[in-house]
C-alpha cells in the first residue's frame, strides 16, 4: 500500500501541508492498494479541489470549501475517510 499526496496553490504553510498529508495517510492506512490524492487551490477562490484515485479505477473528486471549515486538516481526513470505502 502506498499513499501519494500532492498539494498545490493552497497558500498553506509547510507545517499545515505536512499535517494535511499526515491525516490523509492515516485515513488511507488500512486501505489496500496504491492511492493518489491531489489538492489544488486557487488564489481567486476559497474552494480547493481534492481528487482521490485508487485501485481498480477508483476515482472521486470533492470541493473543499474554506468558508465551511473544510480546509482544516482534521476535516479533510474525515472527508477522505467517508469518500473511500473501508477494507
């Protein structure tokens, strides 16, 4: 099992990016297969787009709304857990 996380154009500090990566890795730790999560932000919006790809063609996208608190690392971890089926 491998988890790759990319975070681009979110304006987050390195410590916060590391926390986001850690919660995503934790959320996917018990899932079989290789996973790729990318989060892309924009200077013109409080929305970040998160895309999750995994084994057997699994693919989901989700818009993380900063105004709703969805840029918080703990919230991102909970969203990933809900979006990805359990083992």
